[in-house]
C-alpha cells in the first residue's frame, strides 16, 4: 500500500520516475495518470421521460456517461466531438434486439465540476439509421426554424421551478419528519433558516451554471418551502433547450454531493401547496420594437386558438397543478391579462407600460420538455 502511494506521488512528478520504480502494472496506471492531454467529456442526453415521483421514489430524466479522449478537443464546436452510442434498451429508448442509439453532440460547455479542459456535451439522440429518435424533440424544433423564424430573432426566458426532496424522495427537504411546516406565506424569496431550506444546493447550482457559461439570469426561493427556481435566458430557441437540459443535469449531479433529490413533478405535495411550473417568457423582434404590443396581442390571439395543443404537451400531471388556485389558471380555460398571475398568458406590467417587450406563458409544468415549449410557441405564433 505504502509503495503504491509513493508510486502515485512519483507519478504526479513525472512518468519517468514512476516507470523506473514500479512494477509493470503500476507503471501502466501511472502513464495514464500523467497523461495531461486526456480530456473527460460528459455526454448528456434526455431519455424522453418526464420527471415524476413514483412509489415515493423520484426518477429524473437525464442520462450521461463519460468519454475520455486521449487527444483533447480544443474547440467548443459540437461538430468537433465524435458521435457515440448507448444501450437504448436500458433507458426505455429501444428494444433489446436492436438497442443501439446514437448520441450526436449538439452543444458544448466547460465542465464546472471537473474543471480544467473537461467539458459537458449536450447530445440529441438518433436511431440506428441516424434518423432522429422519437424522443428527439430538439430535431423537431430545429426542423421548423426557417428564415422567417430566424428574422424574428426569438428569445426565451425559462423559469425552471423545482422541489428539493430528502434523499429517497419521500419528503420535501427540510420539512419536519412526518409533519408540515407553517402554511405558505413567509417562504417566497425568504431569508433565514426558519424560512429557507436547501440554499446551499441552489447557490452551488447557480455557481456551476455560471462557470459553465450558461445564461442563467437568477434564482429565488419559491412559495412552498423547499421549492426553488432558476431562470435561463433570454436565449435563442435551440440554445434555450440545450441550456435548460444542461442546467437540469447539473442540478441532479450536484444533488449527489448534497444528498438532495430535485424533482420537476408538477404537484409534489397535494393540498394547499403551490405546484411547480416552468413559466416561459417569449419575445420576437417585432414584440421588442416600438409599438411591439400589437405583435404581443396578435400572438396571444393566435395562442388562444390552440390551447389544447399546448396543454397536452406541457408536462405530464400538469392537471394536478393547473387548478385555478395557487397562481394558476384552470387547465380548461385560456385567459390573459396584465400582471395577472391567475392567467394562462401574463403581460408583465413593465411591458404594458413600455408598450413593447415580451409575454409570459404560465402554463408549462416544471417537467415540460423545453424544446417542445419553444417549438409550440414559435409554430403557433409565427408559422
Ligand atoms: P417572474 O416575475 O415571472 O418571476 P422572472 O424574473 O423569474 O419573472 O423571469 C423572467 C424571465 O424572462 C427571465 O429569464 C428573463 O431573462 C426573461 N426575459 C426578459 N426579457 C425577455 C424578452 N424580451 N424575451 C424573452 N425573455 C425575456
Ligand atoms: Mn456496457
Ligand atoms: Mn420567476
Ligand atoms: Mn416562480
Ligand atoms: Mn413567472
């Protein structure tokens, strides 16, 4: 054991020393340890499921595995990273007999956890014939981005709410064992250990998002204690989906360090507790220009005509959340209003005052697929 430790120390100093002093097997390990050129690449993908709580257990929707490249890729261009494959029969994405699915790198950021030259690579999933897999909602979004959409330079701000659960997912993090905290009121944007649970993870997550170069625009403690929000944006269509997915992966990954399980389930606690949503703020160039309110109103008018199409794709279990209570509009109604947090679409007061800006779609549940929300908003307001 002592020899091994000193060998490892020698390795840090340089491979020649190590090779001279150790057995053949140890020498091979050492050569790997000193290969400063090796780069760890975390291939991340969405398995197509939506985060839920089942049988008291929280299962999330992100998957990843590590590829070590002996020759580092020095660019952040996704096309410079090799495609890879995975066993789709183990992620619910393929049958056992033809189980290979392909990971196609789409978006690369520095890895804020491993540091150095290591990177996180968001991938979309292709089937064995290199066609988009049925769970590949990114490809569906990419397919509708034509010149008209590009000219409108759409921007999105995604308010990702989540609920921290104690390990095992049985109870909300910080809630008294077998009981309940005080009724909702003091927790939203609260401060103090009586009001706020889990800030260490929320802060570590924000920090990681910033180090990864994500466009995170803030965090806040939410209405239900143990519930939090981070915002990604304003970002373009594909970028919004990619960044939200990487931010979700970082939340789950950091949860491993903190012993906290984060869930995007729309209504983790039944009763008089707020659900968990993903308000999506949306603007086009026309909405942001002088007199943009006309474009905002026109978009709302069009959205009012395809409410069911959105609702059916805005997250599994969203009916438990969109009840008309707890700052939501009933799932069967479509209402809009200025500063109205009981509406489907809210026009923020500053937007009304400026006569231009953006709208907020309050309907998506926290477990919604961000590529899908973005696609539906573009499709049903611009195309
Ligand atoms: P709320 O008051 O609903 O809690 P937040 O401050 O949490 O709002 O989130 C607002 C989001 O809207 C932020 O992510 C912000 O970046 C985004 N946003 C701001 N301006 C625009 C815009 N013009 N288009 C799209 N998103 C925008
Ligand atoms: Mn294997
Ligand atoms: Mn918010
Ligand atoms: Mn919120
Ligand atoms: Mn909001």
